């Protein structure tokens, strides 16, 4: 298994690997409280292990999350242009998320929640106090978690300074860590605002600030308490790939794709959607005119995966992948591996292109018809 491409010589081959995730050698420290506000004043938070068990045994605690969605950096930013948002794609993704959340599919009146002043805006914030006070509720099934990638925010700073390789004793790495977080958190702010303008009660959450950390790039400490509490009261948590502290390397970059896999383990969503700038996983980089879109990939109990649809000529079993030179988290290769690990949990994963009818159908969990364009990764069980 490997990757190269735009970075060096040409695409490498991701061949039918065992998904390494479930056989990870390390234990992740979990910190999950009872869903707030069930815990009484003065009552101690349960021990991490107890809480994790509680999460596994109490279906009510996990049943409620409908979808975890990744807004890929390639989808919502112009990846080749430093710190540039693809405003049309972001708007479309937020509008489709609202549609998917709307009860019965009918999008009601949008009451914007971004009340801050925008640069160059001559008037103060517009607050529809009357509209809001007359509303009985938002009319949304907001049991979604949004995670976004960095795209042209963060990857550049991280790769120039080497944050992903660690070594905080170096002034360059330390400065790069700061610069990466400034960049990616400013994107997070813009995404939260775009969702809020669609009337989605979104709240930004940075993994670094929530205490998430890694050991040799594997997630080591995951505090999901803020996410659980926010979901419980009806907010939509908006996380992002981040620069984090690493027990062995000092620091590294944690991809949104890895965050999604861990959230899927914790929250057991009904399905997971990755929105990106291509229609799904192809048998080779989609820039190749002969690339074939893989419609369905099955993952077995051991984590081995196979292409179910379409049947490829010559019984080809692997996928060729290219990764941009400044990408610090592995691009499509990481996505496929994490998606396969999620599928192995029994959660269907849909990878498709942002801003299309197919992305709306994926967000609604409705990908069963033949004309849906994208890649489904699911358990073969
Ligand atoms: N075999 C392949 N199938 C599909 N896409 C591929 C393949 N090989 C390379 N790619 C590239 O992978 C890119 C999507 O992966 P990428 O990690 O950039 O997505 P993202 O999640 O939207 O972005 P980010 O990682 O910044 O959040 C596409 O632009 C595509 O050109
Ligand atoms: C580069 C940073 C800060 C995060 C990368 O997250 P990803 O784009 O989801 O892989």
C-alpha cells in the first residue's frame, strides 16, 4: 500500500488492505459524561471506562445521531489557492444540510442565526426577534455532526513548517502550529456562520481546544463530553481537522477523516457522508480519462475490502491514488481507510460530490436507486 502522485512520481496502489483500525495496539482514553443534564449537582462524572461502557450498552445514548458528515476541504475551499473558500459549494452544502434536517423534507422559514456584522456591512446585525419568538421550534432534526477538512486553510502552513512530523522544540514547528490553528479555526468560524445563516444551530468545536491528543499520530485522548452535551440540547457540533499535541512527537496534524471514524465509534450514526470535489472513489486518480467510478465497496469482518460494483476488467482489485504535495493527512487514501473502518462497524458510508443532487440524497440517507452517483462503502455482513 502506498501513495505518491502529484507529490512525486505517479499514482501508487492501494491494494485490498486489511483495515488497520480495529486492530490498533493502543487504548484510547475516553471521556464521556452521562447525557447532560442527567447528572445531578455534586455527582461525580463516571470514570472514563464506565462511561464508554455506558455508551455501548445504552442504545438511547447513541441512537439519536442520524448522520456524521465531512465537508471535505477539497469541496468547500479552492485547494490550490491559499485560504480561499468556495463560497458557492459551501452555500450549497449548508442549504442541503438544512433540507436533509427538515422534517418531512419541507424546508420551512429560515431564521438566520448569524447576527454578527460582516466586513463592509454598513448596517448592524439583522435579528428577526419577532420571527424567532413566534416560532414553536426550529422544525429541524438537528441530530447531525459536521466535521470539515482544512483544504487551502491549514495544510499549507502545516506542510511548510512540518507540524505533522512533530518537534515543538523547533521554532519553525511551534510557529507553524500556531499558524495552522489560526488558519483552520478561521475556516471553522466561516463554516459555522454559513450553517447559522441557514438557520442551523451550529457550534464550532476545535479538537485541540477540547483536549484531543494523539500518540505517534494515533488518537490517544478523546474528550467527547462537549459534543454529547451539545447534541443533547439540540446544537449541531462543527469540528475540524486540527493541529494537536502528540505524546511522542510533541505535535501532529489530526485529519477530519480520523475524527469522523472515532465519532462513528462513539455515536453509532445511521450513516456517514463524505462530501468532496469528485463523485467518489475511482479505480485511479479521476484526472485520468479512463478512471472508473467505484459504486460499491464491501468490507469484511477482518477489514479486507473488495470492489463489488462495477466488475473491473482484468479482475483489478486495488485503487490507484494521488495526493497533493502540500496535503499533510494522506488525502483520498486516508479517507478510504477510515471509511472502511467505519463500514466495518456496520455503518454505511457514502462518498460523493458536493453541490449535486447526489449529495442531497446522500445527506438524506437515500442512495438506494441505481441513478445515485457516488461510492457506497458498507459491511459485507
Ligand atoms: N483514486 C481516486 N479516487 C478519487 N479521488 C482521488 C483518487 N486519487 C486521488 N484523488 C483525489 O482525491 C481528492 C479528494 O481527496 P481530499 O483528501 O483532497 O478530499 P477532501 O476530504 O475533500 O479534502 P481535505 O482532506 O482537505 O479535507 C480529489 O480531488 C481527487 O482528485
Ligand atoms: C491541516 C489541518 C489543520 C487539518 C487537516 O484535516 P483534513 O483536511 O480533514 O485532513
